[in-house]
């Protein structure tokens, strides 16, 4: 049985997997994002065939799968490309290139379907035709999913926000949801981005929590308490998030859990080893940066003594 394998075995295979999957994030995704923006500038009418326009989605069904790679404005194209590079350098070495691409395609596709459903729902609730004709596209749903992945792999990684302010990766999903919700009231047009952001976070958490196969243990998902749904929110909100988490777990997730649900207590520790592997990747990178920073002052002192 897979769960009866000794703990040392995954450690022996981890370096080999890292060697095979190490490298820069898929450059093709960055080219795709920039290329999509350039295409819209050269052929503006292509937006009708690549972005989600709810009133036209039924004949153009493929747009729910292509919209996630189309940025309509230059800041969006640049921001998405930088976000992909920044998050990918920490996530891809742990997952591997194939799993990284699988995650991007899965999250973008489901976010596209949900964005269409949300737009139709908002139209029926508000009666505003703008929800039917506004083109919906962008990589922000997948970027939100990357934040959830970083929370799982590197929860204590400090992510730069603005100026000298940094926030730990484990709080980024909650911060982005709060910030986007506030912006939806300040800038009404930004409400179009909120469903995709929330969908990207929940879909990615659902996949990583219950379905992603751990290459180190062979088990599916991450059952650790540090990656439970309530852990996405501050502890003060647990009275609200715990009932919601249990409800969604019974409705959407319970059937997806195979026999691993009743695993021994040691199995959550096994599942958390993927996070430890990610931390090792980060520590090695930080150690290299620290060595470079300390080497220069040491040389300066040596010169002064001479």
C-alpha cells in the first residue's frame, strides 16, 4: 500500500524530481499574454471571438476557455506577465512544468465558465444589459489561484505590496478578496473582476485540497489543517467560516475524497512534505542572495584593514 511506504523514500526521489522540473516558468504563457494584447491592438474585432461576451457566448462557446489569456489593456498584460513570472519561479520548481500548466489551464477554464454564469445571474438580478455586452477576459483568476498555491507551499513568504510594505503569502488571498470587494463599491466597473478573482481562489483551493496528486507521496490533496478552508481567513472569522466550510465540504468535496479520508494521523504529515519541499527551494534561493550580500561587506572590511 502507498501509505505503508517509509518516509525516507519520498526524500530520495525529491531531488531527482526537482532536477527534472527546475527552470524558469513557461515562457510560452508570457508570450501568449503579450501576444493576446498585441492581437487586440492590431485586430480589435478579435475581442468578440476571444473574450467572454455573455450575450454571444452560446454560439462562441470556446471563449470561456480563451478569455483567461486575453488582456484588454496594457497594464493588465504587464501585470499578469510579471505576476506569472514572480509566482511561477516559486511554484513551478515544486510542482513541475506539466502540473503547473495543468493548473493554469484548469483554473482559467473553470473561471471562464463561472464568469459567464455570474454575468448572466447579475443581469437577471439587476436588469442591467451592460452585464450581457461587457467583454470579460484576463489572467487575474489564475493569478488569484497562484496566491492560494503560495499559501500552501510557502505560507511565510513575504510578498511585496507597495513601497516597503510586505504581507505574508498565507494572508494574501483574504487581503485580495477584501481589497477587490472594496474597489467594487468605489469603482463600479471593477465588479466584473470580483467573481473571477473569488472563483480563481476557490477553484484552486478545491483542486489543491482534494484532487492534486502529491508526487512525493502518491496521495491526492492536502488534508493538513494549515490548508483548510477556514485557514484562508483570520481566526476571528472562524465562527462564520467553519459552518460554511463544512457545508461546501459536504456538497462539493466529500465525494471526491477516496479512501485517503480515513488515513492514519501520519498521512497529513506526509501531505505537508510538499510544502516543506517548497520551503527548501525558497531557503536555497534566499541563502544564495544572503551570501552575495554578505560577501561584498566582507571584501570592503578586508580592503580597509590592508
